């Protein structure tokens, strides 16, 4: 088994914290890894990335070649697109949609989203929305980590164990906020997978998923079925566009008429 992962974002978003949690979970699963990092000149707002190579055999190199990454895991949408050339044809992008506008020529958001949402295997979440719901805007990176968890080659529970270990010294409130954020991201990803399996088109799902204020548990099957039926109607794509452009959060049980 080989699984190459790119973790990316900008300085101050907790990219290397995410990579560290993943690394410890990999060790907990009894797997091998090598990791390399780019720190964006150690400047807040500069690009930061980590290449994490996972295998059931010893890993000889920490470099990821073009077309070989199983996932790009990003806390920033433009940074996610930066690493598309590294993805395998069946690879996934998991990303926050919240932009960090840190350069003068940052793309116009409608154009950026049009490109991002055209990716066939995408989990796009509004991590800022879910982090606030979890109790702290600082846990945005944990939301994104949760959205990736079900696609990673080891049990989700190992990541939760590492979150408890990492934040335990900061008190129960911080641990709970991170666990809730993680589980909200996981719920979003699993909801998206269920909608894709039900026949909802990827570009439609990409615009709906960020607008749902998930709870820290799975969406019930009856609600999943209701969303599949609604988004599969002839006006499903137009509804998705309206929901995304409205920018308002809706509850999982608020299936539009």
C-alpha cells in the first residue's frame, strides 16, 4: 500500500499541526512514513506545505512526483489548486473554501470557485462556518482534517486519539471544540460521498456542501435520501448555484422545497 498526501495552506493556518497529527496517527496504525516541509520563508501568510508519504513498507524518498498524490489536503482554496499537477487521475482534493487573500493578484473568487468546483473528486467545506459552530474559529484546520479522514488509509479513531493527546493540556473546552470540528468535517465528507453515490453530480455537490451547517455526527439516511432526490431534479444545478451564491448556512434537515 502506498498513499501520497500533500497538506498545504498558508502560514498561520495550522498546516504543520495537521501534518503532525496525521504523522502520529500513521505511527499508531503501524505504517511507515516520510515527510518533507516547505515553510513559506517562515512568514505568516506565506505558502506552507508538507508532503507525507505513507506505506506498509519502508519509504525511501520524501518527494511526491507529478501525477502520484492520492490527496491534496488544503486549508486554502487557491493553495489547493496549486498542487493539482501532483494528483493522480483518481486523487481527491479536500479543501476549505475560505480564501486567504495574501497577494495583490489573488484570483477573483467566482473564477476561482468555477475552477475548483470543476474538480471531479472534491470535498469542499466552509471550515470557518463549522469552526465557529464548534466553538472556536481557530479549529478551521481541524474541520478540514475531519473532511479528509474517511479517505485516509487508517482508522478515523486514530486521528481523534491524537487530537485528544495534542490539545489535552489546553483543557476540556479546547479538546471538545477540536473533536466537534473534526466530526463536523467528517460528517460533511461522508454526506458528500453518499450524495455522489446517489447520483448527484460533482459540480452540484461542490456548491451545496459548503453551505450546510453540519452537526458533529452523521446526517441521518432519510435526510441524505431527501437531498439526493432534491438535487437530482431538473433544477438541481440551479438550486445549488443559488444556495452557494446566497452564502447563508442551512441546517442538514432544511432540504429546499
